[in-house]
């Protein structure tokens, strides 16, 4: 084999491997095409609220957490869902996986490479899912994205995730199971099953719908709001102080 041909083959073989990364495993048909950019389809008027809001949790949150949340509403104390942790929004810290891949503001991208699926969004969250047949380890080090392993069940991609970093605005030590189903060419359904004994008395289920955006152009989204007047740096919350200044004159009569 001559040298130029050998060099071309060394380049071509990895590219062929990448192109075939999402190909069917032995004994299964061609898997669906999940590659590219997807945007979360937000609820319309009268439909269910946004993912992972308070309303769907009725009957699932532990009695202690439910009582504490009610006290929070009455006294405007730090949110007890944080299990005693100061509930700052951590606006300028890296995003964390809480069962939602993104899409409130930023699109989500699925990238298949040999033995791995990478899910990234425009808010900066990057998830690396092992697709080489390996199972989740017994113990993992906590991280913002957690540790994930995926496999195909027919035409459904199943992803399990553990080891997400605990703290404010998280589920505690949770086990996530996502089932990704391509309903049609441009509609992706993700059924999320969450087991979080520190927060929930029973598992919680949410189904999210994403629409394919074939012409999407990447846009970086940043939640840092250092100069936002509605952000209170003392509490770490987005809250607009409407208290009038002490020297404000009274409104004119009539």
C-alpha cells in the first residue's frame, strides 16, 4: 500500500466510525436519528406547567418538606426544598443536570461518537453518556452532569444517571432514568423517571417534548446577571426591591 493511500485510510476509518456510532447494535434495526439541535416545546395556555415546578409534586414531596414549604410561603423564608441549604440561585455557577436537558432559553444538541453520546445545551451543560455497553458503577464522584450510561431498547434510547452534585436547586441523591422516543421525524419525547428519597416519598415522572430545529445556529446563553437591577446580590435571588426611598415626596393630590 502506498503512503498517500495509507494516510487517507487512517483519516477515513475514524470518520466512518463516527458516522456509524449510532448504528444499530447486533440484532436490532436501524436506530432513530436523534442527532442535531432540539428545542423544548413549552406548555401552551391551559396545559401542564413547566417541568419540575411545584404543582406536579403534590402527593410526592415528603411530609417534612411539604410542611416546610408551607412555612416558607407564610414567612418568606429560604426555600426548604433545599433541605436546609441556603437556596441561592447560584446564577454565575455552572449549570447542573436536574432531569431537564435544557430548552427554556437554549437549544439542546445530541452528538453521537464511538461508544458515547454527548448531550450539550446553549447554557453550558455537557453530559457524556457511555454507550459502550458498560453499566453504571456502584459509586461515583459527584459532578454537575452526573455519571450516565445508555443503551437501546428497540427504538427507544434509555439513559440512567446518578451522582449529580447535591446542593441548592437539586434533587439530592437522585437516580434519573430517561427514555427518548422519536415520535416522528421532528418530534422527540423524553420520559423522565426520578427516584429521590431525600425529597420525594415516591418516584416522580415527567414527559417532555422537543422539536427538531434543523436550521438552528448556536447561541451562547449566560445566566450571569451581575448588572441586573432585579438581582439581589445579598440574597442571591432575582427579586426587584420596590421599597420607595425614605425621602421620596408624596404623590400629588387629585
